[in-house]
C-alpha cells in the first residue's frame, strides 16, 4: 500500500521558539564572549553600558542544563508580566461576559453608520495615543479576546482583531510623543532635553498611524469580501472555511445588534475608562508599575463582576476560568524570554551589539541615520525590551552619532522607530507573542501580515530621519 507523503508544515509558534533557543545556544559556542563595563546612573536610576570598555571574557557556552533550564529562568525573569496577563485576562474576561464591550461597539457602529473602517480607525487611534503618550502596551493584552470577537462579529477574521490592537499600539510607539519607557530614557542617556524634537516626532506619529490604519482596513476589506483571502484560510482543504486551529464556537458570529447599551453596561464602560486613565496617570506620574497595575485590574474585575453577577462566588469562578485561558500566552512569552537568558548567560549579547554598532562609525549623514535604524532592527531581536535596549545601546550610539556627524536627536528617533516597528515581526517580543498566543494565531501567519507594514513603516521612518538630518 502506497504511503501518503506528509506535507511539510511551518512550525508552530512554540516550536519555532524552541528552535530559536537551540540556535542561540549553538551561537554561544561560535560568538566570542565579551562584555562592557556597567555603571549605575543616578539620573536614570538604571545600569548603563560604558562605551569603549568592551573586553573579551572567558567563553561561557550553553550547557544542556542552561538550555533546558532556560524556560524556568524565562518565567522567573518576566513573572511580573505573567502576573499582569493572568490578572488582566481574568478581569477583562468578566467584562466580556457582561456584554458591555459588545454593546459599546454596537452603539459606536450606529454612530459610524456601519462604516467599519471608521470604527477600526477610531479604536486604533485611541491605542496609538495611549502608547505614544503613556507607554501603554502590556496593559491592553487583555483586550485580545474582545477585539477578536468584534472582528469576527463584523465579518472579518480574528487576525484583523489582533492587527487593530498591535498595529494601533506600535504605530504610536515608533515616534512616541511622551512615552516614559522609550523617549524619556533614550533622551536622558543621550543628554538631550526631555521631550525635545517633538515637532518632527508628531509628523512621524501621524504618518505612522495613517499607514497602520490603511494596512488593517485594506486587509480586512479583502477578507470581508472574500474569506478565502484570509491568512487563516486553509487552501489545502476546501471543506474548511478556516484552519482547524479555529474552533466552530469561535466562528459563530456574535450579533452585536442584540446588545443594548443599558445603564448597567454604561456604568461598566465608565469604570473601564476610569481604570485605563488611572493606570496611565499612575505609571507616568506616580511611579506605578506591575504591582499597582495588577492590583487595579483585580479590583476592576471584582467590581465589574459584582455589578454584573451580583455574586462574589460567580465573579471569582468567572475570573479563574478566564485567567486560566491565558496559560498558553504566558508560556509563549516565557519561552521568548528564555532565548534572551541563554544569550545573556553565554555573554554574547554585548559582543553582538558591538559588532553591529561598530561599522556605523564609517558612515555619515542620512546613510548613518538609516544604518542606525537597520542596526536597531537587528539588535531588537536580542534585546526586545524597549527600556532594556535603551540602556544597552544608547551609551554606544550616542558617541557614534557624534562621530558620524548626525545629531543625537536623529539617533534617538532612529532607535525608537526601529525598536517599535521591529516588535511586530521578531519572535522574541513578549507582548506580540502573548497576543498571538491568546488568539491562537501562529507566528508565520502573523508575520505574513506584519512584514509588509514594517516595510512601509521603515520607508516612512527613512523619510522622517532624512528630514531630521537636515533640520538638526
């Protein structure tokens, strides 16, 4: 009997991360170990790299213990983010059960008179401003199931819902106006006035948001018109509308018109708005971080649950069920962080950063600005944290900017844009992976949607950076 030849399939997101972890473990045997000296900066309160102090150190290649123990270290390293995802997921799950979000969207669709592109634009602009002004990103992970449900209910696929969220957030981060986690840290290290250069950043911000909105609407309209154009469509099995990873339950469209914006739901949405505004103010003005945000989300979930269910028992049970659904997302971001741990333990990150940055000293002008952008896209894979990347590369890029003859302002803008836009396509960024994990969307399918947008953003960034070279 003839055996059926099994068709090769692209690895799942978790398999891909395991392969990348194995690859970087091998790199610790190839890339020379080295490190920069680091000092505590009293201005930023962070540990900074000292430029010019790089030196080789004894090799520290990854062992089997390092490789297989890296997942544990990944959990340890981002335990605060995992806590936020579980708690925010549980709280937002209660809100979804209340129908308040569906009712709010139903009312908004009436205002926009069925023009879904306008609805998408409004939501994305809100996310963009929250990230640009307040640095909010992880706080919105809990909105993933909401946006997926909204996209499906309007006749799109759930990857459209993820795109509304992630493209909205990171369109605002690339040329952030006052984001305390990238522009503030970067300008402090570069010894620039805080928030300086906002005029050109504002132009970059507007263009970035418009490009993102157009990209989402263009894809969404294709899917709505012809479901076979969906990236989730299984072209190898005409009997399936979408890939098997999408359950029939998820495919059942929710009729938004059945959700009325009652007084109770209005109250729940007001509480949601107050919660988001409160977190934004607290993180930027009061020094709040994961501890406080987890506390707020938990309080938010309990309050919404008591309003909706009028039962503490049902509130807690719903919270536990919804939080449990976040387990896969937590595993994915821990796996992504384990990759960084392997490189850090092997002491090859500084070597890689130095190897990428050093050739930039031979360039000048616009080419130097563009090269810094490209270099940071690469560095972003190895150091996916925005603030973490700033404290590693900014002390190195600052003297390079002086050497190449471009202003430090341009250098900061190049770093920010690349750090933000690269987050859409690197398999080590925790926020992106958490959202994909919650939605059950594989990395390769997301990459197909995201990389053309990153290319568009890159072209736009090159234009803004070129203007910056001549302005500054």
